[in-house]
C-alpha cells in the first residue's frame, strides 16, 4: 500500500454543511416553492437555511451558499409528527459554475424533534387559523368551492395518514382531531440535512459516510470519538484518489472504499446504472438517450431526488465521448421553476408531489420536449424523433448484458420503488440493496424470470452466448469467491454492470465514427482568427461523411452532426497537437478507434452497416483495485479540543466546533492549500483552453471567450432571486436566441448557396436533402422555443400554432369573407396574358395547412406552415404581420418575453428575411401525398388564329413525383383549375388538340401552370403551331418548363430566375421552320454548345441522387442535348426550294430508307443500322400525333438512353444521302469534327439515363 501522495493531490471533500431550521428567524413560508397555502401547515414548505459549513472557505472552490442551500433541501423545510414516517433520505446534486466547472454535493435528510417553544406555538397557531378557514368553507351553503378546497385537505400522496384526512362531518372537534397539531399531545419534527461538497462524484462512499454520521447521533451509544474528529478526517485527512487508484478510509462505524478509473478507462461514474433500466426499461432509456444526443429539451420527473440525479448522470455518462453542452440541472429547486421557460436545450429534473399531478403540470413548451415520468415508467417523445442506428440490435445487446446481472430489460419500477421505501442505514445495506443491479436468487424470483414473456424472448436471444438465467447468480458469486474484495459484493457488481453497459454504448460511437478524423477540416487561418470565427466556420465535412454512411443512419446522423456537443468534440480534436495534448475523453476514444482499426484491418473510409457487438469489456482493473487497496487514509483521531467540547444531545445533530474544523494539518504536504489550488487551476485551464499551444494571455482570452459564448446562458445561477437577477437571466436568454437565429440563418444560406459559398470560404460544397430537412427542422425548433419564451398561459403543445390560431380568430371576426380557392377572375385585353397573382395572406396559408388531413397535431401544423412560408418566401413577412398585432402579443406574453423585446424582434425578422434570397422546396418535397389545386392557363398567339380555333384542346402536366393524365381544356376560356396529388416540381406539359372543326390550327405562345398552395408558377414556352398542314404538322407537343417568380416591384410573374432551362423558344424554333432566316453558327460555336450540353448531363450524374433534379431539362431544355444536335445537323443544310420547308427528320427518314448495300463496308455487318432503322420505324408508326421536330427530339432521347448516338452520327456521316443534302462545308462532312463529336458523345455511355414518361409515351422500345 502507498502512503504518500504528491503535492498535486487534493482533498476527497471540500466542505461539510449543515442545513435546517433557523430557530432565531422562525417559520418563514417558502413563497417561491409554488406550494398551495390552503394545504395544512404540516404539508406546507418553509424556508431552510445553511446553519453551518466547515471550513469557512477554500481557495480553489468558493462556497456557494445559495446554491448549496437550494439543492440540499430543494423544497425547503418539511414538518412531521410522531405519527408520520421519518426515514432518512439520501440524494446527490451537482453545482455547475459559470466557467463550466462542476462541484458535487451529497446530502442526507433526516428529522429532528423541534425543541423551540416558539416554533411549536407558531405551528399551533397556523393550525388554528387553517382549521377555522376550513370550518367556514364546510359551512358555506354554496358548493362549487367545496370539492376544490377539500382536495387540499387530502393526505399528501407521499405520506397518506388517516389522522390527517378530512372527514365530511363539519364538526370543529372532528377537524381538530383528524387534521391538527396539538402542542400538548403531538411531538413536532423538522427536517435537517448534513451534506458533503466534493470535487468528484463518489455517491456510494459519501452515502456511507453520511449514514454513519447520522447513526452516531441517533444510536443510544455515543461514537468512540467526537463528531468533529470524523468530519475533520474526511475534510483534511482523506485524499482524492489519483487516476487508476483505490482508497480506503474509516467512517464512524466501518471502512469506506472508493476507486477511480485510470486515464485509459472510461471516465469516473459511480451511480447504479441498473436502477435506470429498472425504472424505465431498455426501450425508454434508448429513446431518452437519442433525445439527449440530439440536444432536445429533457425534463425528468420523479418523487425521489436521487432518481432524478441517477437518471441524468447515467444518460450523460452514456454519451461518451460526447458531453452535454447546455443547461444541466438534474434537481431543479422549487424556487427556480421559472427556468422551465428557458428557450434553450436543457436537461432538468423536476420533483413530483405524488401520483396524478402530471395532468396539472403546465409546462411552458412541449413542442420539442422529452418528458420522462421516472416513477411511472413513462416517456413522452417529441414528434419526428429519428431512430438510433441499428436500434433493435443495440437493444438486444444491452438486454443480454442486463440479463447477465439479473436485471429485467423491460424494467421493474414497482420493485425499485419498494426497495427505495424500505431502505435502512446499516453498514450492510449495500449487500441487500437490489436496486444496484441484482435480483435475489430465491426460487420465487427465478420463477418470475422464467414466466415473464419478455424475459423468455430475451432468454432465447442470449442462448447462443451461453448465459443461463437459472444458474446466473450462483455463477456470478462463484467467479469472485476467491477474491477478497475490500468493498461490498453488491457494490462490485454495480461497478461491473456499469462498465459493461457503458462499453456497449461507447462501442456504438466507436463503430459509427471510426473514420471521423478523415473528415475533420483543419483551419487554414491562424488560431486567433479561428477563435473569433469558429461559430461560423465548418469544422467537419458533414456532406462527405454522410455520403459514406448507410442509408438508415442518415436521419439520426444528419441531426446529430448539427449539435453543439458534436461541434465541441471536433473543436477539441482540432485544438490538440499530439496524443499527450488531448483531453481525457478524446484520448480514450481515439485509442479505441485505433485499436478497432488494428483488429479489423479496416481502411480509413470503409463503412459497413453490419452490427458489430462490443468485444473489449475488461473488468479486471476494477476487481484488482478493490482487491488490493492502493492507499489507506489516516484513521480519525482526537483533536485538540477543550474539555467539554464535542458533546452533543442524543437525537440531535449539533453545530460543530468551527475553530478545530477551519484549517487542516500543516504537516501533511498533500494537504497544503496552495498545491491543490495550483493543481486545480491548471486542470481548469487545460479543460477550457483544450490544451492549445498558446501563451498565457491568449489562453486566458480563449477561456473568457468560451465563457461568454454559451456557458452564461447554458447554466442558471442558483443565487438570490431578486427581480434584477431574474431580469438579467432572461436578457441573456433573449440575446442567446437572437445569436442562435443569426447563426442558423447564415448556416442555412451558406449550405443552400453551395459552391458559390465555398469559393467565398464558407465551407462545404453541397447539401443533401436529409441535411436540408435537418436544418429546417432545427429552425422550426428554434421558432417554437422563441414563441414559448415568456408565455402567460400555455395552450397546446405548439406555442407558435397557438399564437397563429389566436390571430386567425381575431382577424376572422373583422374580415368580411375569406378568399376562395377558385380560379382567379379573368382580366380583359392584354392583362389576360398572365396569371393573376395570388393574394398574400397569412390566414389563407393557415387554411391550406388546416385543410391537410394528414397533419394531425399542432406541432405538425406549425412546422408545415413554416415550411410553406419559407417556400413562398413569406416567412419573415408573415411573422411580422403576426407580431404587428401588439394587443394580442401583450395578451399572450409577459413583458420579458423575446417577442416583446422590440429591437431583438426586428433583428430576428431581418435575419429571416435573408431566406428570400434562395429557393426552397421544403413544403413540396416533404408533403408528397397531399392533394394540391393547380391552375393551367394556355396563352395563344395574339395575332394568328386564337379566336377562330374550333378544336378541343387538352393538356397533361408532369412533375418529378407524378403526372395528371389528359385534362380537357375549355376552348373558349383556355384555362382550367384542377386538384390532384402533389406533382412535385413541374417538368413538362404535353398539350395538343383533337383536330376537329373547321379551323383546327392553333398557334400557342406558352402555357402557364401554377401550384395554388405554394404559389410556384411555371412557364412552358411553345411558339409553334399545332395543326395538320402547318409548321411540322404536329397535333401535340412536349413543352419543358421554367420556374418564374414575382417581380418585387409590380408582382408581374413573367420574370424568371436564371439559370433554369426551358423548352426551345419561339425564335429558335422558327429556325427549323425557315432555314433561310436562321442565325449563322460556326463550327466552333456548335462544338461548344454540344460540349456544354454533355457537360451538364455529366455534372447531373455526379451529384448525389437526391440533388439531381430533372434530366428532361438537360435533354430537351434550352441549350440542351436536343438543341445542340439540331445545330449539328442544320449546319451546311442545303436550302430547300421555294415555299417548301425541309426538316432534319426528312433527312433522317431518307437515310433510314437507303439500302445497307450502299453504305460503307464497315457498317454492313454492324447492328447499328438495324437499330437505327428499327427506332425510325417505331417513331414513325407511333399513334401520337407529334410533328417532325417532336420525332427528332424523341429519337435523340432514345439514342441517349441506349448509348447509340455516337454510332448513329458515324453512320449518317457515311450515308450517301448526306452528300446530296449537305454542303461541302457542313460539319457532318468534316471527318475530324465528326470524330471529335463522337468522342464527346461517348462520355454518356457510363451513365444510366432514365427518360420521363412524357418523352417516350407510345414507344415500345
């Protein structure tokens, strides 16, 4: 055993604290605890105070009296009588300072008899007043208040006592007998708390120390030494064990053992993780774990403070190597309930008063809240929570570990409650405490295990591992019987189970992020610039990382990569220079990644979706530490105290002698305050500077910046709750929300702008559909948190939708008649050449969402409305309109709410206005099955034949998701409104007529189609005739569209957004009709056009599949492949005779009729000729009434699909008919130019081109 410690060692505990009733100040009601003062006085809470703490202060850990007082007794003082149960209760807590450092507290609450006559008299007086009020209520003839008031007189759910139950008899004697405190007959008890404040979390050891101290004053026999000796020993003579060491020290009645993991092991965790699975079950724990990883607001709810702490600490421990970065208050004092209004991610624990009050619990925001009712085995999840990768296999692996320790994977909350209620405080408690991970091996329990259906299913899963439930516990005992452990066996099993479960969780992250280092983006600028801009810089190549992941992982990973905890993890990776420089968790994680790669011989970027179980669980280190104790601390001893000091009265924990506890021994070098202070400061510097090579000034600057960047709003300060402090805290929340909005909008814009943003130095090249959905969902969450901040009264789970409904209700009372969905009123003369603009209306967009039957919840409706507003580029405008109703805002929100801070609100709306710079289809692409109304308007030529047209026109609208089929268009109105399932982004319109009547020739300029919900309008240019004997004789055409947007000045919808492609326009089409008027393109321009068209298709296929858009635009759109090849065939085309138009299709038809014997010998044995002739015959024989240009377009598309275009070009070059129909200078007769063209077309061979149905309808090949 080692006996010496280095000067860097520090103390096991910093403070010993006593909290309770201050008899000098008397009974002070705790007004901030939220209690109902109509309850009986014994059920009310009163203010507690820190009565004493030893020592007064230590340099490295200043004593926070407000925080300690609140967390030792979170609901203040509690009173009991001799008839009530008064079992001591243990709980731990955590204090997070503003710099992010943590201190742990461990409190034991018990009851002492009240000896102060003034306090007893005050309680008697309170009871007299209370009973008089209740007597008046019971004799009041009106009855509505009686049930409500009687409810306050029911027994407390935690402690039901018949003598306190109000009987219906309205007799004052009955009232006094059953619901009173009689100073002459009853003994009054009040709660008191003793507490240890320590730098590290050793709850098991601290529980034993406090229990033995309490036992010393409650036992009939006094302890061997004064209490001061034991407190002095734990404060000054018990050191904190170094990493990888174990420690044994003496309590009042027995030894206490604790051990600390080495730097190569998982971080210290001393809470019983088995209790979490018993209380919640594996399924719920994994759902809660997922919410924590995605930084969703989490509220834990339980009657037991220690359960709140155990669940919170367990979930954060399972996150390794990631760390929770936001508000973390596992036990929220009753006086700080207003922090539930915090519009930031948080993990908080709320004390429950008992069964049935969950329905009365009004939470400010629930749109993105995970509510965990620990005692009732129940969890409420937010909507759209993604599944954790390999969830089923993960649950199976965890269940196998739990079964091996006798813990039910489905949980056993009633068992845990029973154990919690009947815990005693003997030194052997840990042996019989089954909450720590073991079921007793009785025949009854074994039978229950066998009979449980779920256990039976899981038993079948673990048969292959050789685990037998019947022989489980004896085998576990036998495995350790040869080891003489220095701690309780149950405690050892707790540590073993903790390690195994944590290793399984850690293995998941090791598998998912095995090659994360490849995607870390090292900063190109100096560190100072990186520090000042790191909020806005990308530190991880998310797009590339996600593209390597299995498809099922993407919903979860895309959201997880956006969290603060992941960003902080990558930041710490960037800031470290070598292995010694790494923070502990990062170093441990990287070593596991390296080990896994070495064992699996895995390439750096190889990904697999195969589930790999954890294989590196090693418990020997723990066993060795508890078998061989590394250090035994000094035993408690008599102190230099005066005669008579140290005596105490039986049953009362006294105030200790502060003079002997104020300072420690000077002789022990490890106990010098200067050395631990220096060590502690150094440790905190390393923690906050993340081991960066900086000089001291830079390091301190970074530390301060880190504090300002988030910790000030991430952690509430447990201090005095003066109005100024509350106002300052809320102001920090407002500033934090505005900053988050600014960062989020900038991030979304940078991602949407793509390569242009990359060239400006903003990060990644592209954004996948999953990433865009993730960012928009994150924006919706931010809006919900903003709208939940400072609510007067919560109504519904979505604060934003509730506000919208209030606004809708107020406006519908004043508005006359709402606008309908029918077709807009036709305008006369030239105004009819365009669609009438849709009216911009917030109410109208709300009605659209309300009419969608698929959306059931308020949260879903709010998110759909946000998506629709973003797609219409109206989000900022709508919200500004909503907030312009100042009376409604004042009615719904408190003064400190974000929405009532005018300057911040204006900046917030300004940031949202930036979304108008980019195009989102976040509504259209998500709600793919809803019914949407569309409006089609055909614009004929103003000069030729529009009014005389007699045939019956039709259209067929196609989009990326579906097509409508043939829709008849009234020939007199030439417009139609219809409703169908969402078509997605519109791509083509097929239009034609039945060639009936006297004048069946129709010159169409363009067709307009508008989505009546999103307002997106598409223009499909035509500029061609439809009719026999005119133009190319086509009765139907396929038009390719472009998206048009409203002009900001006159809302004219004819201005388009480049660089969208469209169907070849009127001027270009007349080139084919009148070759004499065509513009002269030289061969280099034609070659360039072909190259750009092919390049566009190649780029299309090199994008991720979800980003590609429509291939039809690249084939048939403006400057597409069809247009480029038209230029090739038109170059050098001989002029036709007068009054006769010759089309490219005429040349191709003659070429296909030429006998193969006349062709060059190199093609006579080739199948190319047969393919070409077969395609020509199929197109000519189609039942569709398409013209010659339409047939040429179809041939090019089919040739591109089947990779035949380059063969056909070579074939046509050598065809005899080419000599007759082309000039000698034609491109098609220049062998070198043709060979170059063939090489370019050959690049399409590697792509699988799929054609839209509208392009090849009626063709069977």
